[in-house]
């Protein structure tokens, strides 16, 4: 893009390249942390039999989803490297793959957060029947259903209904979520029925998550009052352990949801026309700042989601912490 001429143009290009280099370095660092941290958690789950519970199985499925975020970062780095050469076709293919992967992974992570919240709701609501209600087989089945349904909703059905072309429906959502493609404003959102369906699915999932944690906090408050009145030490110890696990799960779910907020905000602004790439903005300085903000938001939201689950759970869960220490000592 031509912005200006002479020294001002050279200085602006140098600043842009410097900013891009920093962003690539950050993505490489986040990718290494993400792969290492999630691999350790998955390895501990496979190695120690006491960790193979229904709750941890769902968590490991979430860690696998986080590893795909690292893959999107790797594809981004390759895409940026190809920009320096003459590989337009390969660059376009990588961009399409990355945009599709971003939408699918974002959806599957949000669904997993809801599933984890429902699991904790069952544990608090039916503490005596929990192990009979949620077995390892059922947890595995639920995780598989989430992955399959995500692929159907974000990849298979849009391709079957031809919703990827001409800036419509899921094709535009993918471009809005990812930065390598040009996002266009929807001309009439009311006509985009599949977009409304997809957004409704996400909103319902978020409401389920909020309801489950709201119920858990309500029960926690009641239990504390009962413990004070009854002074039952054995019951107090059981409830304390239950609430501790619920707090750990909340520390995993809350940051993931909060860090998605700026990402979905940018998606809404791009698809509504506020930050769409087809605005033909002639102010180069403003366009550069907007693109910089988009890159920072995307990298921060996806990167923090990729590393927060294994780090928080690895440090807060005593079982996983003990297992990780044993693994380190063995090596």
C-alpha cells in the first residue's frame, strides 16, 4: 500500500516491519509455551491412572484444542514469510486454511468451556450420583460429539450449502475472525440465516456456562452458611474440597471467555462495517493503526487462550502438580 513518498514512507515501512517482527517473535514464543505446556498436561493424564477421570478427560480435550491454536500461529508465521516472495497462490491457500481453522477452534473451545461448566454443575447438584451420571465413557463421547458437531457446523454444512463465496455467511465470519483475509460488511444481516444460527448457538453456549457457574456460587454460599451452623468437620472438609475444585475450574473458564471478548468485538465491528476492509479508507496512518490493533487483539486473545488452561490447571490442581513434578524428577 502506497502511503507517502521519500523519507516518511521509509520510516513508516521500517516501523511496520519492526512491529511485525515483534509480533512474529511473540507468536513463536507463545507457540512453544502452548505446545510444551499442553503436551505435559496430556502426557500426565495418559501416564497416571489417578488422573484419568471424566473431568480431566474433558480438560485434556480442551488442551488438544489449544494445541491447534499453536498450529494457527505456525501457519501465520509461514504466511508472513511467504509475503516476501512471489507465492500468491500458496499464500491464499494458507490464509483460507487458517481462517477456517480459527473459526473451528474458537467454536470448539467455547463449547468445551460450556461442557466443563456442566460437568461441575452435575458434581455440585448431584454429588452422590456424580460418578454414575458422568462416567469416563460418557465424557469421552461428549468430547467427540463436540468435535464432530463443530466440524459439521463450521466446515461441512457451509461447504454443502455454498456459504463460503461472495463474502457471505460463514465465509465472511472466517475473514472477520482472521487477519490475513479481507472482511466485508454484511449488506443485510437479517438475510444471513446461517450466521444468525451460528451466533445463537454461541450465545446459548455462553448462557449455559454463566448459569452453571452462577448455580455453583449460589450453592457455595449456602453450604458455607450450613457449615457454620452445623459445625460438622467431616462435611466441611468434603464441601471445601468440592468448592476448591469448582474455583479452579472457574479460573480456567473465566479467562478463556474474557479473552474472547475483544476478538468477538472486532468480528462484530468488521462484519457490521465499522472496521470492514472494504471501506476504502484513504487515511494510511489510520489504516495502519487499525491493522496493528487487529493483530494485537488476535495474538493476545488466541495466545492467552492457548496457554492459560495448562498453566492454571497445572499450578492449581494438586493432583496434576504432583504428577508433573514426578515426571520432571523421572527425566
